[in-house]
C-alpha cells in the first residue's frame, strides 16, 4: 500500500532526524510481517524529537516502535507517523555507583550486561526480556522474578505537544504489564538502581536465564514473545493448553509446540494469519474456561485493503 507523503508537513521545521515516507516495516519486526509506515521518523536526539512533535499536526496519529519484539504490524500498513528511536543518542549507557542510566533504544539484555560488568545486582532479569527499555517502561516488563517497577528510579519522556517530562517511579502508576502514564509519552532515557554484587555470580545468573529461555521458549523462531497476558491467578499458556490450542495452525501461523503462549510465523505467514490465530485462541479459551485473554502483543496499523486517511498538504495538516 502507498500512502500520501507526509514529509512536506515538516519543511522549514529544522528537523535533523531521518524522514522516510512509505517505509516498509516487516524487516524491523520480529514477526517479519506487515505493511509500510506512512512516514517513519528516526530522531537525531531528544531535542529533535521534541521539535518534531511540536511541528506534527495534531490529527496525525503517532506510533512508537522499539525493537518491535512484541509488535504485530498489520498488512495494510500504519497510517500517520511511526517513530523509531535509535543511534547513539538513544542507545548510550552510563554507570554511576549502583545506578545505570541508558537511552530507551538500548536492548534490555545490554542493560543487564552493563550492570553485571559494573558488579550491580538486581538487574539480571532484563536478560530474559526480548525488547528495548522504552517498551519495558511502557508495559512494566518483567521476567524471572523481577519487574521494571522494582528497579526504576527516574525517566525522561516527550509528549504529543513536544514537552519534555522528567519522571519518578511513582509517576508511572505501575501495575502488572502496565504503566499509568499517558499513551502519548515517548520515553527517551531511564535510570535504574541495583545493589552491590559479584560480577561472576551475576553473569552466571544471566547464563542461567539464557539456558532456561532456550529450553522453554522458541527464541530462534519468528515470534513476538508472550502473546497473551497472564490473567490474575492463572498462566496464559496453561489456559491455551487447556483449550487444546498448543500447536494450532492458521494459515502460515502457529501456536508454538514448545511454549503454548508464543505465536510463530512458520515462514510465509501474513499479519492477518497471526491475528486470526490469536483471536481463534482467545475464542476457544473463553469457551473452554470462561476467561477472556488479553493481548500482550501490541497490534498496530490497518488490515490489507482497508481505506486509510489521506493527509493533505503542509499548510493545514488536515486529514481528509
């Protein structure tokens, strides 16, 4: 699908980052499916992101992609702007005492490694989270007994109006796989704190996490991590099993035989195949157990063939 070009909206705005109209997204998602972004923006730094958001017409939708490890981009593509943080400005990591400060494009595993190298305990669980720090902040990501809320000290974010916010842990209103901050906040930096530890012991803990993941999760497949959130008092994978959906296939998509809460692209799946598989599983689990599973994977964009808004010229920024 080809979208109208949004780049004229930013002429004269002094934007320093990269603007890519009709940028395919399948190659940046772990599922390797989906259509293009109407406009992909990669900001140069936090100030550039703030300037971009100030210049962006309010009726243009915005989506943020990190490593896209838990994102399903629909086949019709994503209308509006997709923002992807990267590069040195959003990937640096610095250590001071027991605190680690990093840009939110930094992969979670690299945060764990930086902490280990500095003999900081308490952050090794990030080794088991397949994503970047921005996503961890947004969804209070956790694994192997730890959660983001347990170690976060402060963070920075840019909102839809281009205002920069400095946040504390309490501002997030964390709960299970959720933070209570506005959806339009784009996180740019975060500071975490651990406790004194032994580097070799921390690295051994991380190796153990890696081994357990390889034994129990299809981490070398085209997947998006956990498909559904765990309902209170339940395990999503057990509910999927109970409904007879382990190994279930829809088109080119399958619920993993190794871990029943992981969806797989078997090679030729479309985003529609994956979403239909997930909805089929939700329906069967509801019928079998009375429990409505909630998606943990974020789904963005429009299905193939759907009509999308045609954003007009830079003088108004109005959507038709």
